[in-house]
């Protein structure tokens, strides 16, 4: 009786071992097909164009930004779309190019034995805006994790760069080379925008690019999976670009003028 | 017995560690506040230094605006003589200078040839750049003062602040002039 039960258990284990990968593969295929269909429907709306490369730059270029994880060995973009957005800068309207895509990278975990490694693909959604003038230096606004937020509530602020908004200080940390420039960027309007609409998203300004990375503030549920996030992340990026204060643009313009003159 | 000794040692050690941490943070913040104030002071001096050049350029065009120009020169003199600390007197003097500069730029609005002068435009852009830096530095300074004051008053760091005589620091409030003084330049 026991032997018979054991026999059934062995056959069941073998069955699960064979069926699970097949099920996984079929499910992946179905997901990809649904995403392709959704992507086609998104393009049919006529507001976005498919882009082989986000803003004409290879994945290697975007991987140099801290906001986009490079993974252990591999990373790539998928479902890239592009369009033009209108942003008012110093009372003038400017047309800026923006691209949105899903970003994939591999995560091998902490185990170092070669045989024990199992590649796990992670993904996020990103939008990149091409700025009319380069940022004088890199500024990165990084959302704090639940542990940081909890510690902040117990032992007080994390002690780094702070702005006037307590909510902002609890939700984000800021990485920068120039604290005055970071302060120019994070005026009251930008603080409000980030706290109310972009909690959990990472924002980075470097050279000619503004990156907004992470789950967007909303999504289009009529489009399957990551494709439903693309229009929303573009809208979030446009909102951030619009919230960049004039003082930041003036600093950027002066820096560009100095560089063009050959000065520092 | 050993356990009791360990608990007693821990009970002594924890307040010492907390007090040391509070003391070091208060020292670090007080030092930052001094350094930030020096930065603001330097930027305010730069603004003072721009005024004579602005007045000289303006006087070539606005010959009938002597009162405005003289008021600006007097405001600059008062700002230079004001306290070297972030006091209400310094705030008032700097705000008067801001008003004086706003008056000069209003004069420029009435004289298109003055607005078109390349040197004047360059000075105006420099002025706005300096004022942008003043605004940002002042906000950084005030945020640090607020954090320092929070620590100075909160328990248990208020005991450390009281024991070691950490004094209250004053915020520095100014009108934000950069937006009103900016020239219209396309990116």
C-alpha cells in the first residue's frame, strides 16, 4: 500500500517537473502575444511611433544612467515608442522628443556557485525626454524604500540633503554633485509634483536627458501589461519636464554659454 | 551577576552613545550653517558689486531718472554697511536693494535702447544668475537651520544642546527677486 502510494508520488513529481516548464513557456508565449497585440493597438491610435532604439541611442547608452539598472550581464529595452511633447520653458513653448520603453535586466541573486545561479529577468518602465540644454551636472531623485521610510519615521530624517517639504524628505533621497543646482531644481512646485504624482519613480537629469523610471502614476488598463504603462510614463515625464523651474534652465543656459566660450 | 553587570554597562553606554551622536550632529549642522551663511554673504556681495556697473550703464540712457539711480546707490551703501549676520537689519537692507534694482529695471523697460544695450543685458543676466544662487543658497541655509533648531529643541538632543551651549540660529528671509529681474532670453 505504502509502496503503491510512493510510486504515485514519484509519478506525480515527474509529471509536475515536466508540466511546469511547459506551462511556464506557454504562459510566456501567451503574454508576449497579448503584449504584441496591445502594442499594435497603441500604435494604431496614431499618437506614438514605434522606435527601434529609444531616441536613436543604443541600450548601452541608456545603461550608463544610474536610474536604469544594468543587471549582472545583460539588459535591453523593449516596446520602445517615441513622440514629441510641448513644454513651456521660461514662458516659451518648446517641442521636446520623448521616448518610453520597458527596460529589462538580469538578476542572478546573491549565490555565487555557478551551477546554483538562476537568471531572473526584472523589468521596469522608463521615459526619456531630450532636453533643449544640458543639465550643468547630474541630479538624481531616488524614492526611499519602505525600510528607509519606517526608519525615518522612528529616528527622524535620514540626515542627508533636505528640502522644505517634510513629505518629500520622507519619500525621496537626492543624489547630486552641486547642492545649489539640486536646490534650484527642487523648488516648491517640483517638490509638490514629485510628492503628489511620482512617488516610487526615480527621476534623473544628466547631460541632455531627463529620465523618469518606475511604475507610472496611472496606467491604461485597456492595454495589456507593460504597454499600458507607456502612455502614462510619457505623461509623467512631461509633467516633470514642465515642473523644472526657470532658475534651473537659467543655470543650464549660462553653463552652456560658458562652455561655448571655452570657459569653465 | 555577569548579566546584571552587562545590563548596567549597556544602560550607561546607550545614553553616552546617544549624547555623543547628538553632539556630533549639532556640531556638524552648526558648522554647515556658518559655511552656508558665508556662501550667501559672498553672493550678496557679488550683487552689491554689480550695482555700480548697472548704474553707470543706465545713467548713459536714463538721464532724467537721477532719483531712481541715487536711491539704488544709497540702498547699496546701506546693504554694504548692514550686519554681517542674518539679522532683520540685513534682511531689510537687502530687500531695499532689491526694490532699488527693480526700480532700475523698470526704468530700462521705458528705454528700449537701454534694454538693447549688450552690456546692460549681460549685466542683467549676471544679476539674475547671482540672484538665483542667492535664492537656492538661502533655501539650503534655511532648511539646515530648521533641521538644527528641530534637533536643538527635540528630546534627548535638547539636553546636549543646553549643556554645551548650542545657540539658536536665525533664518534668513528675502524677497525672491530673480523672477522679476530676469531678461527675456530664449533657450
